[in-house]
């Protein structure tokens, strides 16, 4: 499983906050895995059941977002005549969530995409695990097992769909050796991933090499070297949005709030994932006690596609600061709709 937070967070609250940041940046796979670790952490610490329920709800939400993304990918594949790939995406929807509306839509599309002359039921392309549909931690051996039936390059394509559009296009043409290295890193096989990326050095854009190396070093807990790699990536390509985002997370997780703020300012000024940068900036304001600054940024983001993520954060901080009336208004307008 692929995420940064496992090695740096000790408390369920830390894991929850980091998972929320991944959700804000549309890294739903990383967010889900972070929430799963938080749920396990609650179990080990015998934490209050309310927090366990929060983690379970967040896991469901992350799975729904992943399922929605796979529905979009199915429609795209079908529009380009790749029926088998479209059905693979739709089968994956059904392993991710038990949401009735999404599953019904997936089933309907599978039926409509099937060849009319073929009356035999199509065997599912992916293994399905009923307990994974609810996706509570510990019920399955690994969250990526259902994807392993796919050929390497197809599985890689699923993984990179969560990247920003500009980076997804770059990653889609990097070849099978890089795909293998990327998948290895996603499974937290850190040493093997570093060696695999090293073997790809001559064939990669070097900013991607340094970014991926820095990301793995971060997971290994070597933040000083990770930061060097990320800054090297940005020296080579100052528009690499993934390097900026990960560098900001590294700085934030190490409580280097001034440096993290400077990174978000550059991202906003250069229009590099500006809305995600504003969400991170609001997180920094909140972490440093500037509640009013955080509230103002969350309110600003209510007019963007990140409205729900901002509203969830805004609702929490308004409750924390005793502004129950404002919190109720935010909940009614932005959050009073079930995600499930």
C-alpha cells in the first residue's frame, strides 16, 4: 500500500489529518490507506469508538471517490472503443464500494457494453472480495490484491489516474520498467523501488526520477535526503506539481510551517495546483493557531471545485471555536448530503 503518513504519524488524529490532506489533493488511494492505518491505530490504542466511526466513514468516502473515478475511466475507455478495459474499470467499481447507486450504474454499463451475441456471463476480470466492498481495515490481506489480476501496464494506468492531469500524461509514456518501479513503490517495497528507479535513470525525465526517489525516501523516514531530492526535482522542473505538493507535505509534517507556507505561496503564484495549495495553507494556519486565517481561506474555497473538502474543514474549525450557528449554516448548505 502506498502512502506517506504511516511512518510519520503516531496518533489516530495525525493519521486522520494526513488522510484528509490526501483527499483534498484528490489522492484517494493514499487517503484510504492512511485512514485504514488510523483505524488500526484506534484498535491498538483502544481509542474512543466515535473516532473509529469517523475513520470508517472516511474509508467509505475514499472508496466512493475511487469508484467514481473508475466509472469515468470506463466511459473514457468505451468512447475510445476499448470495451474490455471499460468493463475492467466497472468491475473494479464493484470491488471498491457497495454503494447501491454506483453498483447499479456499473452493472448497467457492464450489461450495455457486453456483446449482444455473447449470452455467456463474462467472468469478472478482477477478483472480488465482499469484505473489501465495505473496506474496513484488516478484513482483506492487502487493498491492492484485487488489482493484481490485471497486466502490469493496465494496473499502472489505474494507479496513475489519481495524478494531476499534466503529470498523468507524462507518466503514461514512461515505459514498462518505470511502471514496474512505480508499482513496487506503491506497495511499500522501498529498497526494491529505489533500485528500480535507479535502473530507469537514463530513460526518465530527471525531475520525475528525483521526485520519485524523494517520495520513497520520505516513506523510509529520511526526510533530509527526501527534501534534497524534491528540491532537485524542482530545480530541474519548477512546474512539477507533484514535487511541490510532496515537498509541502514533508515540511508540514516536520512542523516547518514557515517553509511550508513559502512553498504554498509559490504554488499559488505560479498557478501550480493553487486550490490544493490554499487548502494546505489553511491547514498550516489551523495548526499554528491562526483560526481566523484558516476560516477565511476555507470560505474562499467554497466557491471552487474543492468546496466540499473546504466545508468539512470549515465545519470542524467553526465547532472547535464555538461558532455553532455558522457551523450549522455550513453543514446545511454544503454537507447535508449523503456521500453513500
